[in-house]
C-alpha cells in the first residue's frame, strides 16, 4: 500500500464523514413539531397550552405562544428552560375582556427555524350581569305628610358588580344624581300642593339599571284647620271622624226621653243613646256605661282609667309592654316607662274637637288614649324623629297590642283600639 494511497483513503474517509455530517445536518434534522392545545378560561384569564412532539434533532432554544385578538397574533409569550417532548407547556394570559375572541398558537424554535401549532381561538364568556337592586330606606312607602315638612329621602343600591351611579326623581323631575350606591336628598315640602308624589330612585352598573318608586301623599294642611278648631282644654284633642253608615242595629234598650240621640255604630264596641250637654260634651246613657265601661289599672304607670270592656285587654297589653320594655335612645338603654310623660283621654264623652256639629270622638267609647299630649298634637316623621317617645311607644307597645295610631292624621298623641 503506497503512502499516496493511504492519504487518499484518509481524505476519502474524511470527505465521507464530513458528507455524512453535512447530510445529517441538512437533511436529517428539522424544525421541531409543536401542537397547540385547548385553552382553559377562568374569568379574565386564560391558560394556553402547547406540546412539543419532536425537537427536530436540535435543542429547542425557545418556545411559547403567539396570541392576540386577531389572527395577526401580535403578542408573544416566550418561555425558557428545558422542555421535554410530549409534555405540555403552558402560560397564563390575563386582562381578557368578556365577549372578546382571542386567537393563539404554540411555537417552538430550534436551529432549523420556528415551528407553529395550529391557530386556535376562544371567546371569553359574558357573565350574567344582574341589574342593581334599589331600595328607598326612607321615608316609608304610602306615607302621608303635611306641607312644610322636611323629608329626608335615603336610597341605596347593591349590585353583583358595582353601582356606578344613582339618581332621584320626584314626579319624574330629576332632583339629584350621585356616584356610587347611596343617595340622600332633603325634600322640603314647603309650598307643595296637596296630592300624591312619586319618588323614584334609579341605579345603574354601567350596563344595567333598575329603579324603585314609592308614593308620598302631601295632604291638605289639616293640622292648621284642626288647631284652629280646638279649645284650650287638655282633653280637647281631635279624633278622627269615622264615616259610619246610619246605624242599622239598635241597642237592647231605649231611653229616648232622656237620651234622644243615637251614636254611630262602632264595630264591636257598639252604640249608645246620649244627649248633648253643651260645649261639645255629651252624656251617655248610664246603662250603656254600666254595661261597657270598666275601670282598669294600667300596668307600669299604675293609673286607674276607664275603658271599654272589649278594649281592656289591649290597654293591659300595651302597658305591660311599656312596663317591661326598653328602648335605645342616643346609645342609652331606657325603660319604655320613662317615655310616658302624661296620660289623657281614655273614656271621655264628647264630640270630635268638642264640636257639637262633628261626630262623636272614639274617646266616648273608651277605646282611645292620649300620651304626651304636649308637643304631640302633630305628625311625627319617624325618619326624622326616630327617638320620638310616641313613635317608640307606637312601635314597641301600642302597635303590638292592637292599637292604631293617630299619627297618620296628624295626632301623634292618640292611640285607639280598632276592632
Ligand atoms: Zn285622642
């Protein structure tokens, strides 16, 4: 074997080796193969997933996702680190918007170039958006007020997202607008005409809106009228005039000569013969009194009063509540008993307002009582005066004991049993 031949062999082998390496490099390696997998959406984020099936015979230097809101895929998520074939890789994209379709594809890069998986897409679901829930916390619905009263209107709203704004209307005239979920408006009713007013509060969350309305009646200024008619005597307080049909039932006895007039029929409390004794006072047939009016001791205040026998239990019940109950005023717990300053009324035989041309007062049946007459011949607005003693007594004692309250017609001292 000549030296020349040996050299040729060496060169030939080298060429062969170089060729094999070159061929392998050019023809036997390739770009990676990569798949795009499904995305997992969670509210405004999505986790994108991909998988490299083959590195193409070279190291994968870079991989990740291209994505965007169009198939242009203008955003790139580059992932680094070693990657195993056939094991998923993922990344989470954030800040996604409801109802928007996003496109994405996985990619992987090796020395041969960049490979892509298929373009896939997903649409971020639009969540159900509930409209705000609006409430008017004060005043109460169907409240009657007198002109000149200042009414604090409070409304609030809640929402599954966020209440953006609220607005208040009175008879569809915008009165106030506010950001957020709470609104307060001071409504001065001075000079308002009597009639019904629709108070409407609206709230919106930017997408959906809702509203709540209540009706407030501004009444004629009866208070002034009634006050003008009243005489100075302590008991001379107005009582609601009952519009009762002509009595259809008589009483078991008649004493027409002494007691020529017959009262209206007052439910389970019956009716009686009476006569006018002047000044709006009446004298009731003593037999009716003997049969119907009883003397009881009011618990707590330990006062003896005359009431109708069918209302007796209500009075006892109300004053038992007063005897045992407490209220919190200005953060202090006080006994209900301390809220009762004066007691008037119960059984007083008279016309409404001591006016002979008016009907008979319910005090004539012994079914009404006047508490704290000073300063309570008027309407009490519970929203304005939540600590008013007569309001507290109404809520905690008289209402649960079956009384109605004269407040609705501007006589907050007056409680009476309705049966
Ligand atoms: Zn009264």
